[in-house]
């Protein structure tokens, strides 16, 4: 299996995973890559669109971050990106990202 086939298989598999488990998977990926402090998945309700949050800090930069997780098969719209920006600003996060099964 080549790289493209492998990525396609992973994408299909992640589209079918339970949404809560997918949020936890994304949390684990952020945790592994960034090694943040206090990372956690948020409550299912009243999370203002933020699914994972945490804190990073070192000598040059510190801040809280938020992650929005989208299990979409269709392309993410610019509205979803604006929604993320509004959620980050509204909740006082310094920065954030969107993780999706789509593009």
C-alpha cells in the first residue's frame, strides 16, 4: 500500500469513528506532537466550539490554545474557520487550530 492509499484509508476510518473518541484521538495527537500542559477535552455542551484545550509555554512564548475538531467528509467552509476564530477570541485563547477528516 502506498502513502496516498494509506492516508485515504486512515481518512475513511476516522470519518466512521465515534465523535467523542475522535476528539480524544485528536487530543492524543496534539499531546504527542506539542507536549502541552493541562491539555484536556472539553465538555460536550457549552464548549463554544472548542473541543480540546491546553497551555503551552517556554522561554519565548506562553499561551492557552483551543482546538476545534470536525469530522466532515465535505470540504470545510470559510464559515467554519471564522467560527473557530470567533470561539478562540471569545474564550480568550491565544491561538488555536482546526483538525478535520476533510480539507
